[in-house]
């Protein structure tokens, strides 16, 4: 099965080798037929601490790297 890839914005880089990425998705509400914005934060592995707050990055699913990290940054 292919690994999921998401795109989002880095909101925190305070921890070593970790960034917090805010991913926003848009969809049409089934009843109201209105476009709804939902967002979720993912903690991703950043090996060399290269990404800073505000960067747009792509993250990919991976095997668990810690208690909360199941994603890794692949590109900017």
C-alpha cells in the first residue's frame, strides 16, 4: 500500500529533529453544501533541523519514530 503524502505549514520547530506541521483540508459539507476548512497538526521527523516556522513542507507516513511521530519530512 502506498504511503500517504500531505502538504502543510511548519508551526513549531522547538524540539530537536521534530517539526509540527499544520495540514488543512477542504471539503463540501454533505448537508449544508458549504465548503468547510478543517485542520490537523502532525509531528514529523526532521533529521537535520532544516525547516523553520512558516515553511511549506510535504510529509510522508513512516514507521513510528517516537511516541507521537509517525511522519517524516520529505521536501520543502
